């Protein structure tokens, strides 16, 4: 098989780039190791920057998002039993769109189907080759048959555990990582959300977050030790602990119900540099991971796709490869700003085990300063709604 661009990874990043390139007549193939059902079963975040929403519309995939997504002009930070609202619209002039990643991915799949895009599922043993030449290729296995895709560029959008980043020589690749000493226990339930806007709660027992996917589907999280497992937490135990960490006025209106999905996600910050090696370009979780506290993960991936898409357009339409040559530096500049913001939000709102009294007092002072300063809240809002691409 021959194509111009081979995209490894059929999640939202890979599908979005595939759709955008296809609309401009740039042939591409997507290789995904899992089934379509498996990809659509992943439960992920759903807070989209306005820049991401624009990309979805440009990809002709935004109709349902605009119809069913909820515009949020602010969110709450709860501390010491009080709710403090961050007015995103007033402070930054922008808002965010709440729309589940599963639904976003479904929209992208349907768009690829309409255009008869090539998305190959259950592609096993994917491996890129000759990345430092002008004719790279990717091999994979379809059941017992060896397959090959000849291409001009390879996009690694296959996540943190994928093969793409591992294909960069160790002598070239630099990795920076911070692992946090806790995780998030998340519960999805068919219940009415406790708040029309997200509630981030700081509490001595640990962080909590009240989120939503729709007016009938809620997503809640609590900070838990890394030693905990899902089996340690019954639904009743989860709801009881969540209520303890919320202000009384919020806990009193919390609607509980059976969980339809429950999982624990460890928190880490991670960046791989460079994001380009020869004809290979990394995007999304293949190159960087953030804690979910600031809702930057999927949005950081979207900025990668924005830069890659426009660089590819310039290359194929005008013969201008400067965007491809500068992709890594440009993408990383924004990636590190997202890292800083996610690290800051995480350290501001979580309870750190064995933290000395000095650090605890500084953390409290940082939050008090934030909530007392319009300029500080403005900086938070600017980052939360999304820095310019």
C-alpha cells in the first residue's frame, strides 16, 4: 500500500489529522492496534479549548459538538467549605466547551466513514522503518499476514505506550518526567450533575472534582493513594468520601447512583524531545502527558495537530517545508506552557503525603492569593481556556 502520510494511532489526534488532510486531498492511512469498539469504550476528559472546537469545525466534524456540547463560562474552586467562581468569560473573553472525548471520537470516525477514509483496526506489531530517509515505510501484521505501507511521512499519534516514540534513537531522544504520589479514582454515572459548572475541591482529605458529560451523565473524581485499587472502593464508599470533600451546599444536592465505569488513573507529567526525527513526527500522548487537573491533555494534542496540519499543507500545496522543519520547536514551546499550568494546578489543589507544614502553608497562601487577585485569576483563566496556537 502507498500513501503520502501514515498515521499510527486511531484516537482523536490521529483521526482529526487524517480528516483534515483528506479534506485537502492529501492521501493518508491510519493504523490502530485496537478495534473500533475498544477505542470508543475509552472514557476520557471532555473540556475542550475554543481552538480545539474550531479545528473540529474545520474538519467538518463539529455539528453535533455544537448542538450537544455545553459552553462553560466559568468553574468553581472549593476550599474551606466555600465556593469561589472563576469567571472565564469575564477574565479572558473566552469560554470552554464540555463535550465528551468518546463522543468527539465517534464524530471523527463517522466523518472518516463518510469520506471512505482508510482506518485499519487491529493492526498488530506496527513498526516504522527508514525514518531518516525520504521513503520511510511502516509494517504491521493483519492476522497472520505481513503488511507494508510506503509513505512520505509517519505521524506517531499512538499514545504514551506506543511504538512511535520508541523508534527514535536513545542517543537523540530526551525524556523529562515527574510522577505524582497519588492517582484519581473516577466514577461515571447516569445522574444529574451536581453543578452546571465544574467544581475543583481542595480538602485536607484530598482533592475532588465534580465534572459532567451531559445533563444526565456525570463524572466525579477523588484523589486516592497509588496503592489503592478499584476493588477497594464500592460505590457507597466513593459517594461518601466525595461528599466529605465537598462544601456542604454542594454535597447536599449531590445525586448518587450506580457507577457505569470506575477506574484509577495515576498522575504524571512527561515530555519527550524532540517531537520530530527524520520523517517521523510525534503528536499528543506519544510525546507528552499532563495530569488531568487543568484539562490540558487532549487540548495539547490538538495544538500539535494544528501545527502539523498547517505544516503539511504548506509542504504539499506550496513546497514550503519550513513548518515541518520547525514543528518540534513550535509544538514544544506550547507543550511546556501546558505542562507548567497542569503542574501548577495539581500542586495547588492536591494533598501531598508527608508534606511539611511549611509547604502546606505556602500552598494555602498561594490559593488565597489567587482568589484575592484579579490578575492572578486572569492568568488562570487565560491558560484554562487555551493559549493561542
